[in-house]
């Protein structure tokens, strides 16, 4: 009888754990990267692009994080920059133009995002993007 109970508990935990993972994947994205272009200028990298609020909620204080990677896709460094718009309504777009330090050996970057409270936002079409 004890074995049956232990097996039942084990199966219950496995099934419920899978449901949690599935629910997280079902959440819609908060930010969609519409375009992003990076180019080297002397000792810096200029990145220009546009993002859209793909969620249903107002985003206050959008901060973009740029993860720079080498040719083996190893993370070299991350740098953050706030967007010019203080808030971004659902469905609205915002452009960004940043100049960041150029990490040696970096050839591509990807984008992640947080809001002003440092809450991580779900980003789609985040890259990687090649640095020209």
C-alpha cells in the first residue's frame, strides 16, 4: 500500500511540474524586436532599431540589454541602455539609437529587456544580429 502511495505522489509531481512549464511557454511576449542593426565605429558599436510592445500592459521605463557574443556564440559582455520613451503602450513602437563600448572579438549581439522595476520582459525576435 505504501508503494502505491509513493508511486502516486511521484506521478503527481511529474505531471504538475510539466503543467507549470507549459503555462510559462504559453505566456505571450512583452516585447518584439522589429529591427536591429549594429555597426562598428572606432572603439564603439552603434545599434539602431525598433521594438514594439507586444503585450497587453503599459511598459514603464523600458531598458534594453545587449548581450555581445564571439564567433563561438560565447557571451563576452552585456550592456544596458534605456529607451527614450518613458512609457510604451500596448501595440506601440519605439525606436532606439545607442552607442556602446565595443567588446573585443564581438561579432554579434542579442537583445533582452527589463522595465523600470527591473522585471524581466519576454522578448521575441531577439537575435542574434550580426555586427557590421
